[in-house]
């Protein structure tokens, strides 16, 4: 047996199992705006979440929120509440719900739903039927937000 081929098959099967575990945007279970279970079945990566948070083509959270932890970034927004200490104010389930679809927690909010793939018009065809963030990116941002504690 070709061991490289066998390892490749094993890696593919592992990746498929991990992907199969992701909760699709239509299946996210909200309870009072919160999402108690991980969308991926694994804990998010806070370091990657910090990058997604600041990335202008992904989370772009700084467009609306001030965050002292990312003082090296320019142009923090003032539309949304400051996120300093947010990890003390909200649980991971509440933050997951807010990041996935804040409209389920805050009636009338202008915050975009980052894990919704239908029910809105996307300006570019290549984005139709796709969520802004993947399930893993939502988990990563939640893990990062949980690190933002009061001093």
C-alpha cells in the first residue's frame, strides 16, 4: 500500500468529518438571541479571531466598534458600543449569537448578520448564498471577544 496515499485519504476523511460537524446558517439554534453550542464543535482560536475582527474584508468590526486591544489599527468606529471588557459583560453563547446574527438579540440593530446566507441581497454575484464569516471564523471571533476583559 502506498502510505502517502493512505495518509492523504485519512486527512481527507478527517477534514470531511470536521466540515460535516459545522452547523449551517439555517440550522443555528437561537434562544433569547444566544447560541449555546459551538457552530463547529471545537473551541475558537482567539489569535485568528483577532485577525478576523480587524480584517476589513471579513469581520470589519472596527468599522463600528472601538477596541483598545487593537490600538495599532486606525479608524475605530463609534456607531456600535466599545468592546473593551465585552468578555465580562456577555457569555460566549450570547457573543456567538450576536456575531452570528445580532438581529436575534437586538431588535432593530444595524449590526450585520455575519452567519446568514439567505434572505438578503448581496451586491456581487460571487457572494450570493454565502455568509460573511464561516462557522469557524464566528467561533474564532467569539474566542477573541472572550479575551477582552475589564482591567
